[in-house]
């Protein structure tokens, strides 16, 4: 006997609805896995170049550099006697407009034909950076310190798949609650919620 005003859904209809929900969830998980498999390509960078930067007329060169925490090691070579100035520009990032202060600065003397590793410590203000100046020219190296999400390797396909899964679950859970409510309302005609 059917009660007027109560929606009756056959058990088979509810089972089909739940089955469709599981298919959609399985499709979403498969899309994430295939997107991550497609994005597992690696890019090989060639850091073996002979010169990173050439100053002025080419007598002074930055041959290599490497960050190690808050320390940078810069390999500088010079064909003639010159001075090289290194400045911590990351420490300047902490100043607001209208403020002034000082930055760590050091000058190094190189003789002709010398190659020298300059080890320079910088302040960690969220951005590590230095300038190397010689022969009226300047080279800059900046690097942000790792944050919470910096080591997360995520592609746009994974983001889209995760967002789609969120939408599907966001619509699926209320649908499931509605189906459960309708099913129990069939047996108990009092107000469910």
C-alpha cells in the first residue's frame, strides 16, 4: 500500500544508484593513476656548461655555483688582477618600504689566471640570494627556501582529477544520504530529520 506524499524508490533503484556511484569513484581513481603515470617523465638538466656568467669584457667568469643550506660556493676565475664583490641580497628582502639597514658584503681579490671558490654565508629570510659584481657588471643568484608544498611533485592532470573527485564526492554523499533518508522514510512515516 502506497502512502500519499511519500516517494517510493524500489530497492533495485537504490542498488543501481549505489553501483553507479562506485563506478564514478573507480573512474576518478583510475584517472588520477593514469595522469600520474603519464607525468612520470624526467627532465635531465645539463649543468656541465663551462661558464655560468661572463663579466664585462670576459676577463672574469663565474664558472659554477652551488647552494648548501645558507651557504653558497661560487667558483670565479679571472684572467687579470681584479676584485670581486659579493653581496647578500636575500637579507634586503626583509626590509619594508622606507626602512633601511645593512646587507652582508665582502670583496675578494683575484690575481691573473686564478680560479677561486668563494664561500659566502647568507641570511635565511625566506629567499636566499647573492650578487657577484666585477668589471662593472653584476650576476644574481636567488633561491627561495623550501616551504610546506615545495617538495610536492604534482601535475595539473592530478589537480584536475582530484578536483573532479571532490566534486563527485561532494555530490555523491548528499545523494547517498538522500537515498538512505527516503528508504527509511518508507518504513517510518514520521519526520526523519
